[in-house]
C-alpha cells in the first residue's frame, strides 16, 4: 500500500522553482530565525528554528501549511500576520522547553552542513525529517512521534532518534517501539522516505541521497542526550527492528 498521493504532490512541489522562492521568502525573515520545511500529506508545514526561542519548532501560522503550487508572491502578504502570531505564541511559551531547543539545534546544524548531524551521531547518518508522526487506521494506537528520522548512507537503513535533555529511563523503550511500528509499514514507508531523501538531498546539497536505496527490512533506533554543559552523548542504542518474515 502506498501513501496517499498528497505526499507525492508535496514532495514534488518542494523540488520546484516556485518552492525555492517560498523557501527564500521565509528564511529571509529575521523574526522567524530560520525555518524547517516539513513535508506533510496536505502541504508543507513551516516551523521556526530561532536559536533564542524558548520553544522552537512552532508552526509559522496562521495558515501554516503551504499548499503545493503556492508562490512567494501569493504568500508574501501573509508574512506579517504569521510573524505576529509567532511572537504571540512565543510569549505564551515563555518557559523554555529544553527537548525542543535541543531538537531545533540539531536540525539547524543538519540543514547548514549538508544534512550531517553533529558528533557523536554516526558520521554516515543524514537527516531526513523532524517530528515524524505518520498515520494510523482508525482505532489503532502508535507510539509518540520520532524526534528525528535519519538514514545511513552506507546501509540505506532508516534510523529513528529520541532526543532528551538529561537522563531518561523511558526514551530507549519508546524509540524501540516506534522503530518497530515503522518497520511493520516499510513496504509503504521506505518508498516515501526514498522520495523525501531525494528532495532533501537536492535542497540541501547532499547528493549522495539521490541514488540511495532505502532498506526495506530493518529500522534502527537511538537515543541522543544533551547534558548540562551542552555536550551530546548517545548512551543507548535501541535494538534494531526487523520486518517479520514468514
């Protein structure tokens, strides 16, 4: 089963000259402080990466979804309202959310360095997605979102990362459960992430992703922890999940 055609339309749009101008429009607004463009089934969600925001990765709304086909000229008049709303939301979220700040730091680093994540992440990993949720049929439960999705250039294997500030007794189990959930759906998700990999590779200059084959049998999970001094460690690597075979 393939994901809805909406994914195809969103990813294809993100490779167009029109989207390149949209990206420049948002990235040029200093109040936003940098943006991550998250592909979704129904369009592109713009989220902020401002390094001084107490809670970054906020949707730059109202009307946060950029629909496929939208142009910078059409969106430019909406920027003041988006900035006002972003300022208001930041004020409401005045207490820092450290896990979100850690995640935004990693995303900013990746987007500025050809999708490479900083050490001690394995050097073969390349960033693909922040805040992956996916979807489930009605009545089904899933683990919480994966903070980051990356792919290993050497193996083609997807890696889901749980990010925490300080020690966590539950993160390894959560990311293992989510990796297993993704692994059960690799027949549809591997082609989707292969599309996302091509798009991200083109947008951020990581051309090794363009010909990459995403592994369809195994998904890895890892936990990355930020310490009090800002140092990053990966204290636990979750057991990989494999597609069940008959």
